[in-house]
């Protein structure tokens, strides 16, 4: 990115929304007192200590330490009580971009030995905790060297544009998270024009934008697909309408070529919301799965978003269609990544009742390459992307407003390049 974008001022004039002018008291009912919170560096240290002691990872550590105001002893006690003192390890996969050179060599050897992802216990580092000691949206413009990058990343996030409180700070928090993670493909739901303006201004040099918005949009929110310019060459975009939607929902589809070698079709949707519209949602899901399976065999297909799904709805259609896989399940079904809309942890929605729901509304599915006959290259094997890891992002509160970026966690899947074995 251009160095002129090094600093983002949160109170930039052109991002002042009328709805935020009255939001000064939107955090007045926040019980968290950040005045005594440790520095970002200390928070990161405690997360790493927690992860090392429990054999988990820093994402889970952040959950427990935030609840105990970063008291390590209390956080550990809370964790062991929640797990009935079994101290069973929830193993984290690795992200080689966070490891030193020696560890990179070691992890590379481990990967080539065909051990499963769940057997690796290298602690991942969550640099977003470090960001807490800075302005929420001051970004680091240092680009990763794509040639050395080991993983393809795809991130999906309902960014809750309908919540006008702290919209500017929360959207800039999304920007900061994207620039920290640098996914190759980003699927966003519940985007509004004000939030897209910020996203575009701060990310347009790095990403191409494909929008699911439309001229007669009366509901005011829509989906976006962002594709990294350095790695993704976009070929086409299409919008497929759900005829049964009363909420203006559609399926946004983009076809691209990844690193000049892998054809990908990526799709996102925000399926019909609430339990009352389960029938419509199931029909929309079936339509999406049909579209996934209809793609050319030489295309890898990713489909995800805020699907508002209940497991019973998947069961009602006979389970996942053959050749379509759930990335969370394929990478080990880590329990700490199960709930993506979790009102027991995420406090953006204020609920007076003692019951606080949590659901796996957000999901990522993929269909592998089915045929390689169209690839005429003989110099090297055809490559594909295989899922190896799945995580939640956006787990930290923004210091500017004491809230999370969204009431949904982001979900991010990691894939690594492998020689293709067609199905």
C-alpha cells in the first residue's frame, strides 16, 4: 500500500455520521473500566502464558482473560472450572508467519510428514491484542511478501452495519483487522453505504471490491466480496436472486484465478434471518448448494457468510451434499471456534434476560477440484488449496468505544497449496 495511508485518524471529518453524533452515551452503560487495563504488550504476554499453561491458544486465552480483567490466575481458574478440571488440551494449529526461522523450518518438515493439523501444538500469536495499546485503527502498511506466504486465507464477517452506534470506530476496527490478517478473499455481510465508504477508502489499493448492492435496495444493507489484488485476478461477478426472500437477500458470486494457477469461484450470502423464516432460509441454502455443485469441475469453490443456520436445518435437507465440506469440521471442529454469534461473550447486544443465546450462524464451505482434465500443463503438478486451519477473529474490544467490531465474530479459514488429487 502507499505510505501516505500510514495513519488513519478515527475522527476524520468525512466519516462523521449523524447517527454517531449522539453516540457519546452509547458506551455509558459499559461496565468495563479500561483505566486499569494492562498495556497491549502485557495483555499479549498474559495470553501467551495462558495458552502455554493450558495447552490451548491465545484466541481462547483472550476470551477468559477479558472476562477476568486480564487477571491470569482468575482466568486460569475460570478456564479449569469451565472444563471440569479435566485440563484436556484444545490444540492450536500453526501460522508460520508468526514463527521465527528455526520454527518455520521445523513446521515445514512437520507438514510434509502428512500429520493431521490437529496434532500440532504450536501456539498462534494474536497480534490484535498488541493493537489495543494503539489507536484502534492506526494501521501498519508493511506488506507481507506474497512469494513467501505459506497460506491462502479466506475470511467471512457480518460487520453489523445496521447498528449505527460507534459505526465509524467499529468499521475502522474491521479495516485494522483486515490489514493485520491480509486475507486473500474477504466475504462481508450486513454492509451499508457508510461503512463501505470507509472500507473502500482504506482498502481499495490492496483489494478489489465486488458488491451485492442493487439500485432498488430498500433494506439498506448488502454483501461485499473483497479480493486481494496481488494474488487474485478477478474474471467475473454475478448476483443470483432468492425469489422467496422478503429481506432482499441474494447470492453474490465472483470467479477469479489465484496466483495465476488455481481457478476459484467464491460466493457469499446473508440468508433469511430469524426462526420464523426457517423454511425460506432452507430453500435459499439448497439453492446455494446447487450453485456450488454446478460450477466447473476445474474450479475450487468457496461459499460462506452469515447463513443464520441451525444444525437442525442442515439435517432437514439430509446433511451436506456430497463433495461439499464444512471448513470448521474439516479442520478439527475446535470447540472454541464453534459459536460465531455468542451473546455470552460478545456484549454488543444488550440482553436483559439471563438466557444469552449462542449459535454457529456463520459458516464456510468448500468444494474441492473435481477434475483436472482442462489443465494441459505438464511441467509441474496441478495445485489446489486444502483447508488446514479455522479460527475466530475480531475477539478483542476496541479501546475507542469499549465494544467489539460486530456482534458476530469473524471466521477465517487457512488453506495450503498442495498437489491436486482430483475426486
